[in-house]
């Protein structure tokens, strides 16, 4: 469908700005699941930005399951892009739904990967896992930004599981969200309350206790989801 009535964006606009403008145009024009979006070149022309920037933004939406894309069918909506509350902008609603969607897909992968890590980790893997866990605890205790340390810790667990596909899939799922929403809801430390639970997780993996490792990861993931839903509730989602 053409002619969504875009308004040109300022130079230097981010992928998030592109998706905000696109989601507002979709809502204004009452597009629904299955409807086709204009071609990349038309969106780029309407927003006054490069086609590469549009492609980057739409690829992020594709990775989050908001649109489907192929050469024959073009780009089509896979989820509703509408506000469900008067106080919640459509862009924040999409952000919330996308975060929960990626979290739900990661959940079984993360749990199974730590169970496998408990069974398959080598002595070197175990040393790295504990080093990453202690680094995360120290960075968090210092009050510094712990996100990079958390990423390295989970990467060490995934590397130890013995199947590189787990790490690749988890990173691919998360990348689509992070490319647009670096700080979900403007809160870069969402999930912080789960950080103290990471050391028992590391210890369970090192001890070779697959069931305990799985339970610890379940607890961490449930805690993070609880924080996400609390923020959504406070926002009126």
C-alpha cells in the first residue's frame, strides 16, 4: 500500500526514529495484519532518508516478528501496530510486545544451554565462567554499567554448552531488538534485580548440576520478565 503520508525526518535520525515514524503512519492509515507496506525506496523518499537506513530498520522489525519480508510478497505486517491505551504511544506498545516476544523465545534456549553447559563444560570453560561471574558481581557492586559484563557472562555459558547454535540463535534473537531499543523503555538496567542470582547459576554449572543450573536460569528469566511487566504496568500498557 502506497501513500502513507510520511513526514520527513531530521538528518542523522536513528533506526528507532524511522520505526517510530513508520509505526505512526501505519496506525494513522489503519493498516492491519497482512497489509503490505510501501517499498523501501518509497519509504525512504517519504522520510527523506537513505534506503539503507530504511532496510536496517525493517530488518530489525523482521527479526522481532513485527513484519515478514520476501521479494515476491514485499514487506507485510505480522502483528497489529495499534495503541491499546490512551496514555501509551504505539511505539512504546510495540517496544513492550517485542521485548516480551524475544524474551519468550530466548527462555527455553537459555535454560537448555545452561543445562548442557553443566554437562559439557571443560575445566577451562569452568574457569572462564567463574571469572565472568565474579567480574559481573564486581562491576555491579561498584555501581558501574554492568551490561557488557552480563553479556560476557552469558556468552561464556553459551560457549560451554557444546553446541554453538544455542549462542548463535540467542544472539540473533536479541540483536534485532537491541539494534533499535538499546535501553528498553529508557531504562538501560532493566533486569538488574536478577544480577545477584547469576553467581549461584555459575556455581551450579561448574558443579555439573544441570537441574540446578536450569532452575537458576528459570529464576533469572522469570525475574527479568517480572521487571518488564512491572514497567509496562506502570506505563499503562
